[in-house]
C-alpha cells in the first residue's frame, strides 16, 4: 500500500509539472494582464506547497484536485484574454489559497500524529489499549484520506480516552486496597457503635457504608484521571523537546531543512509546549483539591 501511495504521488508530480509547463508557455504571444500574472504566481506557489507536502510524505490527492482546477481555470481565462476579452481569475486564486490552508493543516496534523504515535506506543506498554484499536485506526485513516482537520480532533479525543482508560484500569487495581484500608480504619474508630445491635441492623448503617465506598471510589477515579492526563502532557512535552533537538541537529549540522521550515516548526512546537505548561499547574491544583477531599472522607 505504501509503494502504491509513492507511485501515485510520483505520477501526480509528473502531471503537475507537465500542466505547469503548459500554462507557463501558453500566453507567450500576448501581453498578460496583472491579474493573469498574479494568478500564475499563485499556481506556482501552490505547486511549491504541494512539493513541500510530498517531501514530508503527506498525501496530496486532495490538493492536487484543487491545483488541477486552478490550472484549468487559468488556461480558460488566458484564452479569453488572447481573444481580447477580460479574464476572471478569482477561482484560480481561491483554489491556490485553499491549497495553502490545507498544507498548513496537513503539516500540523503530520507533526501531531508523530507525537501521538509515540505516546500511544508508550501507553500500550503499561496499559491494555485494545479497546482503542479502532480509534487509532480511524486516526491513521483520516490522515491517509487527507481529512487533516479530523485527524487533529481525533488525536485530542484519543488522548482523553487514553487518560480515562489508564485511570479506570488503575482504579480497579487500587479500589479494593483503598476501600479496605479506609473501612478497616472506620471499623476501628467506631467499633463500640457497631457492637450496638440497633445500629448494625438499621438501614442507616448500610447506607452510610455504601455512601463512603462511593465517595472514596469516585474521588480516587477522578484523581487517577487527572494524574493520567498530567502524565500524557509530560510525555507530549518530552516528545516535543526531542523533536526540537532533532530539528536543531538537522538544521545546524546536517543542513537538511530550510531556515523557514526550522523557524515555523520550532515556533509551533514551542507554542504547544507553552500550552502544556499552562495546563499542568491547573491539573496539579485539581489534584491537591482531590487529596483534601479524600482526607476529609477518610476522617469522616
């Protein structure tokens, strides 16, 4: 399947170059209008955007359709000018702008997908994520089908689901230990009252025990969920820092990436790190509140 994608992308490149050569040499016998010149430059830029996507192994069928339309519109309008009529290049410019926006989304989705893959594999080592296999496949499929906007949304949802799964699985392991120790302390503190036949036989006793169990379990589950989210944020931050270091090596040592790509990606990754740094203190504050709630429940 991968070879098929590469073969398809090579064919698209050949078609694009042939079509671009055609439009560049089409109007040689007439004076081009400013609108036509701007449209031609827009098509050239769109071609560069697509070439950049190809270099990052991002699928390009979607943008190629827009480029094909732009070239067709351009050719038609140039022929109108050749016949002393006014050309309208709005659709050409719209398609070129559409390609630029898709490229930006695609590169962002590609970068975040790389980070998610690493986080997912690390989470699999410690937890059973078999129930998330369909979610993971849907993320990969959305990227392959060039639904880059969906890819970003699905990745965010998947992070939340991983956190919830980790929290619930850990909660099941800790529930019995947590509740048994708390109940043991409860019986020790209230053994005189419990010896009373009236209290033991009353519905209040069972309701109280049930209520304590629910509170302990719910607080523990919330705490584990928040802790799991913090863990994933720290993992994402570590991955982003690792990618930044790799880009620095590729740019300064190997000269494999351009200055523009280096600055754009570095700025994007640093912004993602700042966003993580904003979230972590809030999660720590939530954990502190949950700890206080747990202490109050245990004392009661």
